[in-house]
C-alpha cells in the first residue's frame, strides 16, 4: 500500500511539473511544516520540497494561519531564487496598500505581469492589473511618471490606452504629467485615441494641456490619429476639448486624413466645426480635399459642403484626373454630374480622356465622351487621346468605338440666321416624349442640336411641348436652364428621388421641382417660347387629357359652353398655375409616384405629345383668326419630335390568359397575364410606332417639315434606373445614333435657322 501511495504522489508531482508552474493556487500551510524555508522576506517565503526536487514560493496571509497562496512551483533552484527575489520585491507594495487580502485572481494577474513585463515600473503594473488604490503607496507613487515600459509610455498613457477611467483619475490626482511623450512622440491624448473609451478624452480635456495638439514623430496630432482610425466619437470628444483643426501633419490637415481613410462621420464632424476646411490644400501636392476622396459618397458630400469641383493641384490635376487615374468610376461620375470639366488639361497636358485611354477603362471612356470630352485635344507631346489608345491593342479597340461616335462633332456648315423672330412666317415646334430617367436621352439629343446650331434651344423654337420627364425638360428649357446643366441635374436627381421601393415618396420629387423652378413661380411668368405640358385628369371616367400652358387657352367661338353642365371643379388658369405643380402633375407616373390632386402622368394619354401639340397650335391659330387677329397667325413650319430611346424587341412566349385546369396550366396563365399586362401598358404608352407615323403623315399633309429622333438602345432602361453605368451606356447609344443621323441633324439645323 505504501508503494502505491508513493506512486500516486510521484504521478501527481509529475503532472504538476507539466502543468503551469506559475499558476497561483491556494494551499494548506500544514503541508510546509516539515519543509525548510530557503528564503523569507516579509510575507513571501521560498520552500524546498523534500520529497521531490521542487521549489515552492508562498505568500502568507497573516490573517489566516491555515492557508497560503503558492505563487509558483519550479524544478530549478536558480530560477526559483531569481523569481522569489522579484516577487518579494515587487509584490509587497500591492498587498500592503490593499485594505483586504489580495484575491487569487489578482495575484495571478500580478504574477503574470511581473514575468511578462519584468522592466515595467510598479505604477505600470498597477494600471495593467487595474489596482487604482495602490497608487497611494509611496513606492508606487514615486513612479507615476516613469517611462520604464516597452514603448517608453507612462502609466497614465497606459491607462488611457486601456480605457480605465478610474486608474486615470487616480493618476491625475497623484500629479501624473499629461505632457510626457513616449518614444514615438505620442502623448496621453494619442493613447486615449487608440483606446476604446471616449470618456478618457473627456477626462483629459478638463485641464489645459499642450499634448492636445502635439504632433507625434509620425506627424500626427491626436485628432489626426482619430480621423485615421475613423473614431467619430473620439473626434467629437477632441473637438469639444477645443482641439485645433488647422494643424498641419504629414498627410496635410485633419480633413485630408479623414477623407483619405474614407471616414465620412469624421469629415462631417470636422466640417461642422469649420466648413472652410474644404478649402485647405495639402502641403505635398497642393491638392484640394476633393482630390483625396476615394468613393462617390465622400465626393458628393464634399461637393455639397462647398468644394470646388474644378480645383487644380500643384501638378495641374483636377480631382477628375485623379479619379480617372485611380479607376474610380463612381467618384468620376459624381464629379462630372457636378460640373467637372471633361476637357481640362492636367499634368503633361493630359485630359481625363487621355488618362482613361491609358487605363483602357471603357466605362470611364464612355462617360467622359457623353459628357463632352473631345478626342481631338492634344497633350504637351502632341498626342491626342486616340493616339494614346492606339499604342496598346486594348486601347486601340476602345478608340475605334470612340472615333465612330464622334462623327457628330464635325462642324456643320456655317448657317446665318437671317430671319428675325418678328419677320418669321413659320413657327417651330419641339416635342419631348415621356420616359422617366430616360429623359437623359432627350437631353443628349438637345445638346447635339444646340451644339450644331450654336444657339440655345429656347431660341430655336416657338413652341415646346412635353410629357412627364419631357414636360419637366420643356419647362426647364423655357425657364432658361442650360441643357448640359439639366444632364448633370438628372444624374443627381435620380439618387435623390428614386429611394426605397415603389411607389416612391413624393416629397423628394416635390422639393426637387420647387428648388429648380421656384416655389411660387407661375406658368405665365415666362411667356416665350410657348410651352405645353400634358397631364391626365383622373377624377373622371374616362380620364381626360389636360394641357398646362404658359398662355391663355384658345377659346373657340363655335365651341359650346360646358360650364353649367360641368360637374367637376374648374381648372386652375395659367396665370395662377404653379410651374412646379404642373411639372409634378405631368410626371405622376402610376406605381412610381402618388397622384398629385386629381392629376396623373400625362404619358397615360399622350406619351408622345406631338399630335396633341399640333392640335393645340391649330386651335390657337384658329382662335386668333376668329378674334380678328389673323396677322398674328403663323403657320407651323417645322416639327421636331424627340424620343427617350427604343428598347430592343424581345420574344414573348405567350400572352394567353385562360382558365387553368391543373397547376402547370396555372403557372402558364400567371405568366401569360403578366406578359399581357406589360404589353398593354407598353402599347398604351408607346411613343413610337403609330404615334410617329400619324404625326409624320399629318405634317406631310400640311406641308410641314417633320423630324423624329429616338435612338435604338441596346438594353431596356427602366424609368427609375439609378445605375450610372447603365445610364452612361444609354447615352453612349444616343451618341452613336447622333453620329448615324448626322445628315438629318444638319438639315434640321439648316431649317431651324433659316425657315
């Protein structure tokens, strides 16, 4: 039995040897009565185990003579003695300053800290083990400003990094210094930023300190560091402590750091303090804040805060050049839609198109082209963007597409507009179809007409009619808004209006229209050219087409007076009709937006408003004749109808709707009903086909020149499409179409300027 007992003890001793020798354990003191203490200092005693070659270090609790804490068990005497001296010397201040005996968990933390950080001061150990009460001990108090740490940080800096407010407050009361820096030149505020508790900054900020705006060896103030790490709450805390925003660091000002690392919350917090920071330029490149943006959201926010979209750096580059170089398509689109100059020359005289060609970024190339980039501009080396592309096989493929699309930029023969408005005998009518965001196609066509004619659209036409998105554009043209501005505006508007799911909230669209046309602008405030905007009166069955005008509606003598029999409320007169409401009524597309009052989208009855506009002009002239004002009548001489693009035709398997007799037929019926419903809607709102044929036939019968432009699109673009790449491709198709219709455009301009 004794043999088995010794065997068990031996096994236990071996298992203890291979377990953690530094694990703090509670042991009975009676086990060590027979052992001889080798070293003893105050409460710490080193014993040698006689039965096995172990050296045990114990911490004796004077309040309990039955148990003690074994701090370690080692099998090497030299190592045991060395650790004993360290424990005896460093442990004493902690158990002396503790009002209660140290708990096993605390002793374990102290033991681990002593071994892992043998060069730390006692104050550092107190912070690491979270024993704020020990700072009152003289030995620990004497080293509250010690830099005996791995990075030369003070106990106060360590407390800030750990986010321990209690230790921080104790150290501050013990006169720990806030201006001491570590080996990296970082102050307590830098450590507070790296920590996870923004309350640390608030505590530190209660006293003025030079460390608040101190630049580290890396050229960063605490606020720079907070912006780099994206800690918005810490940035706010530092700003409340009056940290300076105009300190120049290695990367530039604070705003540059926040933008570089794409932390929008930090940027927003900085700009709320001083919005003029958007004008700061970095010291290295002299670049504006906008040059540093890396995504569309940041780019948009900076522009909205007042950044100059065409600001030039020391290297002569605009933000657009940088975005093209970096392949940031979304950011480049934001810049282009906010007025960035597509043909501006940057470093070495390269335009953004030169840079896009070098990158062979086809989507970027298309975007630049549709926004007016000129392929014929040469850089300082005499190279056009086409020549740059030709150097590489991939680039050469791109330039083939571009050179094809740029035919429309060839100058038309100079045409002298010899006929003044007063001497004109013919009127010119412009009609704009509906189509939601595809109004961008209308805009691209209008830009081509303006460029070829050399005159604004509003000076080229006497009548402008529009439906839905075409109605909005008609009103915009009449009110003198440049068409290239409207192109940018449409790209920005889609993100503002088409949010969430259908039907969309009406308020963003309402606010957009009020902002662009004025909340109190009346239809008759601008009377030239005459404008016609369609709407659908949906408070009656059948629905009725209504025309919003900026002139008095024609009154026919032989037309019966229906006022006494009309059961509906009278309509608003043009002189009382608000422009933004007329635009909103025309664009109230069902399932996309709610009706406004009793009006729905004009496209329900006249998505191509050409025939309705021609009828209106005929009745207007007839009314003048009946009033004895025949001298004011002018025959309609030119009709220009612009469409929003024709989607590709796709096969339809079935539109048959029948009563199903089994689950398989039910699926076919549902599919057929869906296809039939879509076909009915498309037929009712079709702006091409019969509508165009009838308008052309009417014009031929009245000896009126008729021009119809509507490009074939390679893909179907939804009315509420928000993807920039898809919309750019639609405009690219429009550019190709304009090139193909070059002769038609030349003839149109000739007629508009001379007829």
